[in-house]
């Protein structure tokens, strides 16, 4: 990947990791409550937002990025060159406020926090490359300061709203919030349209695609719609007969779902080897013989949907086998609100792991994949909600399946009570996400109030020196634009 593509891609995929950096010798941009703030910090807040904003612009505006209009925090349209300094200034104050508030509350970073910070820093440097960072005046120390501030702000939030926080969010609060703002349901989607082409046989060995006429298409669509309606009615009956809608989903998948992906093994990288006079791979033959004669112990590691290895003692624990032997398929793991799909050779879930293939001399990783078993949708932003979402919220009753249709599908839907989801309760997998959604505006008020009391003395010369145009010039010179 070229350096220009790599930087552009990273700025979108991990923009947070570019948001704070600086160099210790670039001068002072301001003093906050007696603490000098390095100009590199301010510069790189501008840089991160510059990359973020310009990546969304069309290539035709590349020569005039800084004069393009963007939306600021107040919702007003301003030119990018005017927006960036204000954005960076506010973010710098956030950084300083996070550190000072963290200390004032007597909080400390744990070893786990520091490991997380170091991981983010390494990822940042690896992705943007040291050369690019050097050109922009970004030091590792400054990158570390940014991630430290991010973790500090997160810990301050949990100081107020975490499990043992001063204003801890309780299960009853979460239940009320979910009931008022979310819908929860399961569905089967049955297509009610047909394609505008059909296969016409022109000979015993040749087939071509012929486009249907408008009249034929209308007839075909009516037929497809009638069939889909019949299928929907049948599965609605199944839904009323089975309290467990997962069984209904499974039945539909077995009858109409896509065929299972063909099992494949992970590719093996071959080294350059010499061929003997017969054209056979001599070294490979000798290696295979050696492997069979002298098998060695290998490990087969199984990983969950979060990339964590299954624990010792679990049905999916690491298997120790001899090379040439087969791994034993473990019990299917269970995750609440999800259905287990299969075991895969890669984290992109493109190749199903084949348990009938012997393991080679190398340790092997196997990854569990799950598919969504039900849908939880927030309706806080009602204007963006679909007609179906609003119908589920306003017209459906809990645990009573119905048929809903739109232009493309018949849906067999069962609505559930979102407040019964255990993963949103205290210590649940989604607990931190939901309390952040519920309380972050309140937290921002507390944080902004603290930030407003900071005494700031700006270095006006530095603000005039370090401008968006200079950032763009350095960026373009490095990329050869």
C-alpha cells in the first residue's frame, strides 16, 4: 500500500488514534492553570480533523480543501480553515482538563490501563509510519499523552456513573431507559419479488438469459408475491405453535436458506523447494515422510467472537494433539441473543474449518462465528426510524407474532421486551455501552463546567504561526502531492 493510501485509510478507520500528538520542541501554544501546553498538541488536533474531514470530500475539491464548508459543533456551516483552529483549541483544553480532573479526584491508572495505552500508541505509530509522524512533528511521548488523556476521561466518567460511582446507573434505570427508547424483535424476511430475467433453454447444451416482457414480469411478480405470502402465513402459524422463535428461524433457514459454505482448511505457505528428476517435490516428500515418522505435539486454539481464547476447562479449551491427527470438533459455544454459525480458519470468517483434515506441524487457530439472533434498535432519533420500526413500537404486542410487509419482503416478526435483556444490566456485556449512551450528556456538563474554570493564557504568536495551511503543506509535501 502506498504511503498516501495508508495514511488516508488510517485516518478514517482509526481517527481517534490520530487525534492527539505533538513534539516537545515546537514551542508553547498556551498556558492552562500554570501548565504549558506544547504547540505540537494543538497542531495535531488540527491535523487529525483535517484528515478526517478531507477524506469525505470529493477528489475534485482536492486543490481547495481548506475552503470547503463543514459543520461545526453548533451546526453552522464554516470553512474548514476556520473550523480547524477552533476545534483544536477546544480539544487541547479537554486534554488538560482530563488530566487535572483525574488528579483532583484522586484517581490512578492501573497496570491494565497502561498496557492499553501502550497498545494504542504502538498501533498508532505502526499504522502511520515513523517517517510521516516525524514530518508532522509527532513524538511517541506526545502520542502517549493523548491516549493517557482519553483513558483518564473514561475513568472519570465511571467515577461518576460506573457500578460503584457517585451517581451509579442502576438496573431499574437501565430497564426504564430500554423500554422507553428501544425495540427488540426477531424476524424472518421472505422476498416477495422476482428477478426480471428467466433462464430459457435454446438447446440441450446451451442456456441463455432472456429478459421478461413487462406483462410477463407482472405475472411473475404476482406469482412470487402469492408464494411469499403463503410461506409467511405458514411460518406465522409455526411461530404461534412454538414459543421458541429460534426453532422457527432454524426451520426457515433449513428450507430456504443459503447452502453452507464448503469446508476448507487454512492455506499453507510453501517454501521454494527443488524438484527431483521425476518432477516431484523432493524436499516436500522428505518433509512429509519426516513429519509422519516423527510427529510433534501441536496446539489447536479456539477463540470466541471477541477474539478471546476459550478458557481451560471449557468444552472449547485448547486441544493438544500430534501432527497428522485431527482436531475434535468441540461443543457449539452458546452466546445469549446470538446463534452459533460455525468454526472458521480466519477472523474474516471466509473459510470454514474442516475437522476431517489432519493438522500439520503448526499450531492452529480456530474462530467461532455467531449470527445475530435478534435485533435491538434505538428509536431515540425517531426521524431516522423506518416505518417498520415505528410499527413494531406502536402497533405490536409483546410475544405476539405477526406478518408485516413492505415493497420487497413479508416479515414474520415477534416483538420482545427490551428491558429483559440481561446483557445491558450491571456487569452485562453491553452495560458500559448503555450507561455511556444514557449519561454521557450529563457527564459532559460536569466536565465542561470543570473545564470552564481553567485559566487560559494563549500564545497569540504561536496561533498565527501554526495554521491549517501549514499543516496541509507539510502533509502534501510528504505525500508528493
